[in-house]
C-alpha cells in the first residue's frame, strides 16, 4: 500500500471506530484479502473503512475494508462486494448481522466476489 486518501470510516455498533482500528483497516499488514477466503466464510462486521490507495506510480484504487468483531480486517477492491455489503447495512441497521463471502463467474467469464446476508 502507498498513500491513502478519502478515508470514510463507519461503525456499525453505535460507537466510533478507534484510530487504531482505522489504521489497521488502511495499513494493516495482516489484513485478509476477501478473494482468498473460501466461499461461505462468515464475517460478523462491526464497521468498515473505505479509502483510496495511491501507489508509487500515482495509480489509484478504491479499497473496502471490513472490520470483524474478532478484530480481523478483510479487504477487497471488489465493487460488487462493497455494494452488496452496503445494501445489507441499509436493510439491517441497527441490528447486528453476519455476511458470507460468495464468488462466481459473470456471463462474460470474469471472476467476481460478492457477499450475502447469513
């Protein structure tokens, strides 16, 4: 990871995310890439952080990091995963919830990552 910009940190528990949680969500060396999770892996989120990662060449990518109840941070650049996760939040808040990771192939043959409510 390079420089970060446009950080948006959202708590799902009613208390603000700590600076430490935001640090690990944006800079954590042990963050788990969502694309490496087995399909069906369940995450119980307490918050998420969206940010722009800017590499040394100036290339930007939008990163979405989910902070789980156990402290694990799951990160992805998947727009599909991010949009599905936010839709679940809109429907479920303020109730706690869990999501599970899904993946598949589009009709065009491209791999995708998604999530759904458990």
